[in-house]
C-alpha cells in the first residue's frame, strides 16, 4: 500500500515537471517571437533577456589581439668606432693676390756684335776688327750690318723737316764713320798738338789727358767699330758745336732709338762715358736696347752694368 502511494507521488511530480517545462518553453517562444523584426530580414541577434528583465550580454565578437611581440634586437654592432680626428685647420681667409705679375726682364747676349763696349777703359779687340765688313753712306764707311736703318733714319729726318728754315740745307749727312787705327792715331796726335799751341808751357801728359777727353785714344774709339757715326744737319759740316741748336739734330735725338741708335755721349754722363757731350755722335745698339736707354735717360755704360748685375 505504501509502495503504491510513493509510485503515484513520483508520477505526479514528473507530470508537474514536464508541465512546467512545457510552459517555460512556451513563454520563451512567445517572447522570442515578439522580438523578431517585422520584415523578417533583420539578422541581428535575438534578445535573450531573461524573464526577470535582466539583459543578457551578447557574446564578445572582438577579434583578439594576436600581434606577435617582436623579440628585442640582440644583433651585436661590430662597426669600428669613428676615430677620425676632427679637422681643426683654420680656413684660409687670405685675399688672393690679383696683381698682374711683372714680366721678366729681357735677357741679352752681351757678346753680340752690336753690344760691344769700347771706351777709355775697354779697348777694341783684334778679334772684333776681323769681323767688320764695311760699306759706304754718302762716301763714309760704316758697318754693313747697320747701314739700312741708318739710311732710313737720315731719310726720315729730312722728310720730317723739309720746311725748316734755320740754316739747314739738304739731307742730314754722315761726316765721320768708320776709322782705322791709323786714322784714329792721326786725329789724336793732331788734337794734342792743337792743345799745346793753345796752351804754351803745358806738359805732354797734361796735353795727352786733355786730348783724350775730346778724341778717343787710339784703340778705344767707337768709330773703329764701324757702328758709330757723326751726323751733321746743316751746311756747317765742320762746325760740330753748331749742331746743338739745329732742329733736325733735335729730331735725331728724339727719334734715333726707333732705328736702333742712341745719343752715345749725353751732356750729363761725361763722368760715366769719359767723353765730353757730343750731340752729333750716334751709336747703333739695336731698337730694343736703344729704346730702353733713351727712354730712361741713361748711357750705354749704365745699361751694360745693370745687365751684368742680373
């Protein structure tokens, strides 16, 4: 009897559990249906809130951060340290020199025939005499090597002063050119005799010294080179002192360098040349040398001394 009652009670219990489950499913179904969208195409997740009104959290759909953590760089730097010493040189602030360099002085062959020095202290050598070849200009002998520039100078002097009316007639003339040793000896002896006549009682040595100032001692005269000429520019051919004031003579002094000649014995160089002022005596030395000598107002001896000092 007791076993039957227990069996019946168990059945009743199972019945109510089943009934309760059915009711619960029905309730869930009803509420779930109400939450669906009317259009039927809403794919959002259904509201799974509990019956008690507490919202049920939607599952977290965030993709987890799967960033790979890079391991620290353990590479060993084997590069050698920079041991270069820093450049401590002070920059050069010197202003560049823009000065135009002075061209070097021309060099000359001082043994050239036209640069041969003959004066009271330098006698003409026998070797040079053997090289002289002579020709004539208005009847006077001169070295053939300078005859053309001499002729040109005389002609140009005449053409430049044709209208001069100061006693000058005709072309400038060479009144003395080359002299031999014999000729020079005769001239020198004659000068000594004239001095003795002008100054009675003068000694031979004194007469000799005075003569040497006006006429070169034989062997020391430039006329023996054939490169020196005495030029007169008027009819007073034998009055050489009269040449100082002549227009054509002044033209020669101013222009002789253009033809390679110099006024050999300037008035202010007698102590250097050993010869008195001779405004008629011209010596050939070449255009370049003549231009330098005449432009600077020096004499041949001074120019040669400068060249030898270089």
